[in-house]
C-alpha cells in the first residue's frame, strides 16, 4: 500500500493485533488455570488411591478423610449456588 495514510493504517493494524493478542492471552490464562485445577484434583485422587493400596493399615485414617472431603465438597457446592 502506498500513499500518505500508509503509516496510519499500519499503526491501526498494529493496535488491533495487540488488542486481539491481549484478549487471547486472557482467555488462555483462564483455560490453563481451569485445566490446572482439574489435573491437581486428579493427582490428589490418584495419590489417595495409591496410598490406600500401598498402606492398607492406614485405611481407618483414610475413611474419615474421605468423609470430611465429601462434607466440605457438599457445603461448598451449596454455599456458592
């Protein structure tokens, strides 16, 4: 493109591209944070299963922990909705 508006159009395109990249970055922050929470929960669940298999004598300690975990999950679900 040639002419006196070449610089203005180039700057406008640059501003639009920067805004689009900023919006995409914000979206990716929320997506990766959500995926991280899901992965962390999966690791905790697998860790509890492996602890139960590796140390069966600790099962009397794991059962109240699971009950407490369920109680906290139920109370958090009812308080947020």
